[in-house]
C-alpha cells in the first residue's frame, strides 16, 4: 500500500463538484468519499442519488451542494432511473440531438439502497448491460433514519434494531458480500475502495469511467455517529479495516476470472480495528 501514502491535496483535482456547506456529521467518511468520487468524475456527468445520508445532507430546499446534474430518487429505483437516463442519452445521440464529450451516468446509494431495497433494480440494470457506474457508500447500517441494521451490518455489531444484551449478541446475520454479487453478474468492472486511500479511490473511479458497460464500485465509509466512534479517527479506522483484512481493496475485471486482490501482509488482527468503535459488543 506504499503508493497510497501521499500528500493528497497536491495530487487531487482542485475543482470541487460537491460544494462545502452541506450538513453531514462531523467526521463523516461517506461525504469525504463522495467528494473524492465527484472530483474524479468531473463535469460531464449525470447523477441519480438514492434517498439516504448524502441526499439528505446535500439538498435541503432551497440549497444544494451539487454542481453537476443531479436527480433524487427513491431507495428502490435508483438503478432504474440511471438506466432510463442512459437509454435516453443513446436515443438523443442517435437522433443527433446531442454531441460532444461522453456523458457519464452514475447511480449512487448507501448500503440499504444498494444491498437491501434497491437490489432488484440494480441486478436488472447490471444484467441488461446499461453503460453506467453504480457507487455504493457502505457504512453498514441505515444511519440516516436512526442507525437501523441492514444486510450490510456485520455479525455482532450494535444497532438500534439489533442491540446487544443478555439474550442477544447484536446483529445475528453475516454481512452480505455485495461486490461478489456484482461480480456474479459478469459485468466488465467491479472494485472496492475506501476514502482513507484517496488516490486509489479516485483512480478506480477514473478507470470505471473509461470502461464500457455496467460498472460497480463499493466504497467502505466509516460513520462515527452510527459506530459510536471518535470523530477524529475516521481516516485511521478506514485504514485499519483494510490493514486487518475486514474490507480489503481489490479489483475484478471482465478479462480476469478471479478478483485481483493486492497481496500484502496484514498489519493487525481484526480486534485492533474493532476496539475503537463502541458498536461492537465485545
């Protein structure tokens, strides 16, 4: 991971397409990830954004943080809306109504909108082969509505709907492996990312932009509010989930039969990461 230990402000694009002044919680790892994604996407993009944390904090009427075309969608239909946008652009180009640079269609959602409520629409869009990028910001629960468990919540974690106690360890089911599900659709590009490794994240977004067909990017996003973690540990916790192997960074492309996982020695056992967040009952 040596190539990721850099002074990011000198290497990241200076242009901001997600404006400051939003209402994200202090220490929010998801909004940092979104900012980096928007930097890498650039201007020529249309974004369909599911209901969730990033939609709520970025668009309180009459204000907005979005400096690119943006559509608010429901939990369940983000990929369907993105599919419609992509199809409409194809028709407009065929009729010579638009020309010029390629417009990247992007769908965004949290783990609830991706792995739970919106999975049907996402699976359909991937199977049909629409040319779009889907970005999942995974903070491992429905944080916006009160820290309820999702299928992305790891076993044993504490949420308001899966609290630990005398008769419960907390979350009783295992985390759904959404990147593996995306790979099973045989799409051209699937990758995992983490805002604690910003250059890697932006490079994967840029790579996905250049790939034709459906692409899926799963971004692990630390949530201090939902995890009951100190707000100044967001970047450290993000690095620890990679260094402990809890959420490894990897890429899977169509020409590869297996995901390409970086080979590096784990620095710490998983407990090194878990003890920083009170959401873990042990």
